[in-house]
């Protein structure tokens, strides 16, 4: 009973916000996931990153370690994911991108906040921002077949991180107007992420079950294994361990579907994987959250 009471404050806000999005889409209300994703990625999360990092309580060294953890996580999933899709004969161009790039934003950030507190959100934002920067290079390379380093320079997260760290490392307080603006816009980001996730789950159609289900289960098992290895290799402790576990266990990010539509990489099957992997993780959250708490001890 004590565990249930502890889980309710963590899971209830996430579930309610996702259900609001699902109900909104079910009732036929206007909502464009592509536009909402662009607003979240290009406006909301950079403001949230700046708002959080400019008042950071985490040492600079730990920030670097978490950024490294995000890079190693993506490289681990790129290597092991490629072996996985080849072993079970899945099309790598379809399944590898959503296996590599999990939903560290829409689902990961709320989980970090509610399960691990403000410290979890700070560390989770570092991993999310690092992934976002790499998304526009590695992901588009996987989808289009050619690398695009220039895309990385168009990612607003880079500049939000740089400006925020400039204030933090020089122990300078940002101007009040800048802090208030970033707090205001950044504050909408996590609720909007969850609502948009609910809308997306209703809008994306599942056209295949067997292969996406197999990939989702294998990816979750792989994620737990990668999390434990990274925590040991990087000698992480405390909250950082829980944040890494959450990051490694996230389902496929919704943006993978938008990219699949753009490059015509079986968007129906990508959507099926995202929906099935998301539902799988949501169902297993009552087990994953206590595991994150245990690792964070």
C-alpha cells in the first residue's frame, strides 16, 4: 500500500495529461502534432533548458558527465540496435531510428520531475538537450542516408545551453525580464509535451502489431541493460543513476514518425512501433519508477 501511495503523485499527473490529449483528439478538436512538436522543440524546450540551467544547482563536471552519458547511450543503442534489427530481420531504416532515439522529452522529462524531483529534471534536461542536438545529425543521416552536420547548428538547444552556462559558470544572474520570459514559456513545455503525446497516440494508426511489439519488448530489455552498464562505466551515483535508467527505457520519440513521413520510410510501421512501445512503457511504469528510485538511492 505504501508503494501505491508513493506512485500516485508521480503517475497521476502524467496519466491525466496524456488522457486530456487523447480525449481532445477523440472529440475531433483541432490539433496538429507536427506543429505542436515544432513549437515544443524550437520554442518551449530551449526556454525550459535556459530557465533550468541558468539557475543550476548541479556542478559543471556532473553536467559534462550527463552529456557524455547521453552520447554513450545513443551510440550504444545505435550499435546494439543495429545488431538487434539484423538478428530478427527487421528493416533497419524503419526501426533503427526510433530504437536509438527515445522519448526523453514528452515522457522522460515529466518522469524525471515527478519521480526524482528538481535535481532529476536538471539532469534529465542535459540528456534531452544532448539528444536533441544529435537528433538533427545522426537521425537525419539514418533517415536520408547522408549526414547533415549543418542541421545541428540550426538546433536552438545549443544556443540555450551556451547562454545558460555562460550565466551559471560566471555566477551571473540573468536579467529579470529574461528569467521571467523563459520561466513563462518553459513552464508550458512539460504539460504541452504530455498532452501532445496523448494527441499523437490517438492520431497515429497501428498498421502492424507483431514486429513492433517484438521490437518494443527487446528495446526495453536492452534499455535496462544499457542503463546498468552506463552507470557502472561512468561511476554514476544518486539521482544520476535513476535519470539514466529513465532515459534508456523511454519508448520511441514521436518525432521519429514525422521524419519517417518526410523521408517515406514506412511511416505506418514507425507509428505502430511508437504507439506500441509507448503503451508498453506506460503499462510498466509502476515497475520502472520504483526501479529508478532504487537506482537513485
